[in-house]
């Protein structure tokens, strides 16, 4: 179905925000190559390619990629084509890698995907699949905040100005009747933009009273004595909203559709395995994190964080539209054109072959 004028207006804010402010789950900007790849001897190459370069974050909301790498799902589907991996710490660096041609396919949050697409005039990438939903919570100091009403007048951290969680908190605060200037963060609630990697220290020191953050940061705050006041999933129909998508370079998609299908098939199989074997999958993801980042998550952080994330093949395109609508309501009003940001044809082909229902692009699909 075509995008409505209201939906188009809803995306307005995203082109106005700084690129670095749109790293939904960012922890820096450096990528790390991972050469621990096993290619089956004598296996046929997909599309004649020697390799496919796949990027993701060392973050539990990228669990599909973590498990897909650790358990060999991607390499299995790529056969004689080597699956090469790059681990990123922020959305902008991954978008830069896609734009430069040094990365073919990436797992990334909705805001950097939208920002990257619009900054390039719709010429650089497509969203071709979903990966994860949920995994965002409002965690507070229980001594300072005992109810929703107590949030008024407090200092609440969000990852960055205009990022996915920042917009979500501003929208939620407005629904409570509180006024907050979206740029300065000052108002009935003070919004403190704080990088996820330093927010636990800020919380521990008392410089913030809580934070609206993704996993595993939310569970790290709980481990520091925080209390979950609100799980964002409770605000969405069926508890679903996009947190991680799969994107691909448009040129790569056009030239190597079989390779893209192979990666999507691996992603679908990884998600199916994750949902069928949650404990094994959680362990596999943590093993991959230990390899990629040098540090595994402790059980008191890993267990609740993993429990709050839902792994899904559906990119939940309609929720991206709603997220953007929330940003418009926050008072940021630029208008990008996101027609064609989705191309779900290869994913739906994979899903049909697997006996699964097709997914929808909310009217923003490529023609």
C-alpha cells in the first residue's frame, strides 16, 4: 500500500538529526575484523563470490548475527563463499562501511538505517529483513523513583539526542503531560544524553536518577541496584517494535541476489534455532560476545537482558513509521522521502520456501 502523507511527515525528524546522534545502540565507532571462518572444502561459491562481508554490533540486540556467526548458520548457507565479519561499535561507522563498499550486509538499528538512507538520497542501502524487537527499558533508582509520577523532576539518561530511545522517552514524557525541550533536554523532566557505556557509572554516582536504554545497559543498571519501572514493549501492540534490521548495499543486492538470499536464509534459520533453543542460543551469543569484545556478560546481566529481546524475521516496518511519528510529535519536523527503503522480496521468497507467512513493508517498499 502507498505511504500516506501522515506517514511521510512522520519520518521528517530523522534527516534533521546529526549522524552521530542516530547510533541506536552505539558504543564507539571502530570495527574489528574476525577471520575465524570455516569454509567447507569443495563447496560451491554463491554467485561466484569469494566472500560476503557481514557487519553487526557486539550487542545482545544483534543476537541473530552473534548466533549466526557462532553456530555457523551464515557460513553453511554461503557454502564455498567465505563469510567475513566486522564487529562495529556504532551505527555511523557501519553506514560509512556500507557506503564505501567495504561492507556488504549489516545488522543495524532503525535510526541509523533511516539516517543513512536519507543522507544518501535513497541510493545506498535497503532494509531487507528484521532481526530483533524490544529490549528497551526505563530503569530507575528505587530510592528516588517509586512510581511513574515520581519521574517528574528527575534526571533521566537516554543514549543520544534524537536516537531511537531518546525519541521514545520524549514521547512517553509528553504522554504523561510533562513538557521537555527536545534539544536541551530541560523541562519537567531533565533528559541527560549519555553514552550507553558510561550510563552505569552515571547511575552509580547518582548523577542520573534513571535511564531509558536498550539491553544490556538496562540490565547492567539493574545489577547496580536499579529497578525496571517500565518495559517499552508494554507500550506497543503485541509488545513488538523494531530494534534491529538487516540492511544491504543496493549495488550488492542488484548484482548478487543469491548471496543476499543465502544470508537471509541463514538469518531465518538462526532466529528459528534461537527461539527453539533459548538457553543454548543465549550461551552461544555470550560466547560470541566474549570473542568479539573480549568480555562475556555475567549471568545477572545476560539472563534478564536476553529474556526481554524477541528475535523476529519481520522488520516491523509499521512500527518504524510510528517511531518516526513520535519524533515529529516531539517537535522535530524535517521531511525525508523514505519510499523504497525496504525491499522484502528476497526475504519473502525465503519465508515462503520455509512455509512461513510473508512480511509487510508498510508501503515503503522498492518498486
